[in-house]
C-alpha cells in the first residue's frame, strides 16, 4: 500500500486574485477525516462571510509518497 502527501486546500479570491490556503497531511485518509469532522469549517465559513461565495475546499493528493507499506513475507514452514 502506498500513501501520498495530501493537501486540504481552501481556494477563494481576494481583490480579484485567486488565493489558496493549504494544510498538509500525510495521507488522503487524514485529509478526508479532517473534512468529515468539519475541522476546517470555521475558517471556511469566516472566509465565505468576508469574500463571498466564490470559495471552495477539497483534498488533493500529490504524487509524492509519504509512506510505503511493504507486505511481510510469510515464514517458511519446515517440513
């Protein structure tokens, strides 16, 4: 199993220019858990109130491996 660094990105516009706010996680599962637990909702709601509805939030995996889980070999049975 391979896990990849994943970014939780909040994108919005400030004075007509795009802005991305990023929080990094070691896996997509960690990022998804943060979103499902509504951990970033306070910041998202605050930015929405300030800068309007042109805002989005999501998890984006990279191609950079954060963890490689190798299967363990089974021990040889002696007969």
